[in-house]
C-alpha cells in the first residue's frame, strides 16, 4: 500500500548538500516526491512509497550527508500527490 509522508528536517541542513542527499536516498528506496529548502532554514520533504521504504528513508534523513547536523525530523502522514520521480523544488 502506497503511503505519503511530509517531513520537516531541522538543524544544519542547508548549504551542506542535504537536498541532493535526500534525492539519492529516495532513489535508493524507490520513492517519489520532492525536497525543498524553507526560508527559515529547515528542509521540507514529501515522500511516497511503501511503509517499509518510507521508514528506511526517514532513518536516512536523520543521518544526512557529511557536514550536516540533523536536530529533528518531524513526520506526518498526508494525502498522496502522485508525483513523477523525486526532485528538488525551489
């Protein structure tokens, strides 16, 4: 069953390659969705896929790329948008 989750990642997650890291993590897990920087310094993520892949993806979000420091990943279930692929939004 396909699920959709919105995640808000806080910490030092802008200017460290975090969005590219998220795109690659989503590709590995076979997820669709998007990632974008928010004006206040956090990163927003929308991901869709099966529950197990989403759980592994969320764990990866906590790791981040070298240079990142993740303080929190808040998650909520949302309605699916059925995006095509996974991309960086501006």
